[in-house]
C-alpha cells in the first residue's frame, strides 16, 4: 500500500477480527485519500504503524501480512462509498455550511468572514478524517 499526496492504494473497510487475529479488508485505488475503485479483498494481519520522518515531513508505514485473496463483497463496497463519499463530507462540511447559512443574511460577505469559514471547514475536515480513522481502528481491534 502506498499513496503519494493522497493518490495510490490503501486498505479500507476492515472487518471484525477473526480468531487468528486477521481481518478482511478491501484494497482501494484512492484519489485525495477518497476511495475510487475497489481492486481486491484480502484476509490479512495488520502490524504496527511506524512514523518515519523525512525532510520537512514524514510518512507513516503500516506493515501488513497478506494471507489470502478473497472475493469482493458488494455490501462492504457500498458501505465504504457511503461513509467516505456521503457521511464523511456531511460531517466535515455540515457545521460550516449551517454556520454560513445561519449568518448569510446578516453578513456582508467580507474577506474576514469567508477566511473564518474556510479555516473552520479545513480544521473540521482534518479533524473528522482523523477521528473517523482512529475510531475505526479502535473498534476493529487494529494496532495503533
């Protein structure tokens, strides 16, 4: 699994832990970290994630041990699309949109107001994505 600036492949849709500690997950082609095309489904064991600093930034590497390839499941694919393309954006943009709607007739639309709305939206998107990933990992019993 590898992404560069949010483009590449990643595992999403982890199932519950099996008795042997493995999980089922679907490998996706992602664009801006959003799932676009499901590629294949694997039963795999997830290792620990390690942050590797490089230059001015860094990257997180997660080790996977793939045990077998399994058939894609329509329900998991639909759920992944629903969460990442509908529920996630509603959670991320919804509060800022409600704020904008509630004050739109009271504001003159100056630069400061729009800068504030943009800053709140960006912070909410980053926070929502981080929280969604952390909650999913914890719920599925995946290592940190």
